[in-house]
């Protein structure tokens, strides 16, 4: 079956798992296969969203649980309506570095916001829009924190304690077990091995269209 709309791919995982590392590879793979694609990130991806991102990641700002969750979805609403939907409707593919699974994992699993409340906002903002493929980069916390060590200033989420990140990782794995759009990648492996896997998943998605 051929469809006219583009495919929507999201990259997920705890901080330092390796999501952003593979964006260039995915860009090259899609371009080699003649697929026009847009790349974006969350929170952010629009002028409004990038301002919200700065507010959310700042280490010196107090943010309540609900304010954090609502700001994530405010950024997402702007991104869905002004970037993701128009691109998909025009037949372009969209690759997003994080999307709503991050909110279920971080605000839900990490901070304890009830899943049902997040799901209300997901329905409101996405109106049924879901990724066609979600690549979950899964690594133990010690590997992720070693990878981040020294490489940058830690943001408000990265500064959270290990048990927070452990809950985030578990929430991701739980979600992945319940939805066929996820591919869980053992992200402790080499970048080259991961690229091979990713290429296989992209090829399968292209084949399905
Ligand atoms: N498979 C890998 N093997 C070894 N090092 C890796 C691997 N993947 C990524 N790295 C390194 O780990 C660090 C973190 O990777 P990256 O920035 O892609 O993580 P991320 O998931 O995007 O993190 P964040 O959520 O904080 O943006 C980088 O220095 C990157 O070069
Ligand atoms: Mg990143």
C-alpha cells in the first residue's frame, strides 16, 4: 500500500544514551534513499518551543510538576501544528529527537505525574498523531553518565539523581513493551553496530509504506 503522507520517526532514551549521535546517520540514510525529511527536537523545534526549552532546562528556575508537564505539551503543540503535521501532509518524513514518550518517561516515570493525566494532554495536543517508528536507545545509567561526563554542563534534568534516571529508563522500557511502534536498541554497543540496526529499521519502515 502506498501512502502519500510522510513517516514520523522519534528517538528516545535517557540523557546520554546516544540519540543525537545518530541524527547525522539517519539524515544521510534518508537522503540516499531519496526521502525528503525534516529534523527537529523536543522540547523546542520552533521559535516558541526553543524559548520554552530554555525555561525548562535552566537550573535556577523553580518549576512545579504540572507546570513542567504543561510547558512540555505547549512546546509540543506548537511543533505539531507548525512543523510536524504540515511536513507529513506534504509527504516529507519527520525525525524528532524526543517526543511525547519523553514526557511519559520523565514527568510520568521520573517525577510521578499520573500517566492518565499525561494521556489527556497527549490526546488534546496530538489528536491521534503517533510516531510510525520509535527508536529507544537503552543503556544502563552508568554508561550514560560516563558518556556525558565532562562533555557539557548538566541541565536541570541531567542534574537529577540516579534513581530518577532509573525510573525514567524503566518507564521507557515498560512503554516499549506495550506498543509495536518501538524498537529497543541495546545502545551499549558500538556506533557502527547501532547504525546497522537503525538502517534495518528504516528499510523495514520504507518497505511497509
Ligand atoms: N554507541 C556509543 N558508543 C560510545 N559512545 C557513544 C555512543 N553513542 C553515543 N556516544 C557518545 O556519548 C555521548 C552522548 O551521546 P548523545 O549526545 O548522542 O546522547 P543523547 O541521548 O542525545 O543525550 P541527551 O538526551 O542528553 O541529549 C556523546 O559524547 C557521544 O559521542
Ligand atoms: Mg541529545
